[in-house]
């Protein structure tokens, strides 16, 4: 975790505020976020367990962390069904769906 008053953080905030490409790459960048977004784009909504099984090399901790970041950034919705046992599904938001052309270009 970085200090709130670090020069590095200030630079990142300034760049992301002034450059749409940098902001988008910050949202979808990383090792696992593009894969998560791609799986959700191609499958609609996925239960947590199915998403986890589709990426056998990701740890549970990292998957949860990445999903929370994507949810906080408004790209993924987490839907909890009040059942026993509880069922959780993830799907792309409207904003997440707008990334389809970018994700398809990156995939190609």
C-alpha cells in the first residue's frame, strides 16, 4: 500500500485524470483482470465456483481481490442469491460491457 501523499500516487492520479487510455489500462491492467473480464464477456454471468474453475492457476485470495477491485471500479456486478447454500454470480455492468471492443482487440 502506498502513502497517500507520495509523489508516485500523485503522478498516477494526474495521469489517469488527464488520459483516458491510462485510466482504462489502470482499470483493466494486471495479470488476472483481463482474463476475468474476458470470461464474463463470453459467458454472460458466472457463478464464483465456475469462474474459479475456469482459471485453475489463480489463487482464491487473488481472485477475490481482483473481483472486488473490478466491482469497486464499476465493471462487475456481484449478485448474491438468498439461498441455502448461498449462490454468488458475477456479471459485467453496462460500463464493463463497453469494454468489449477493447478486450476483443487485445485478444486478437
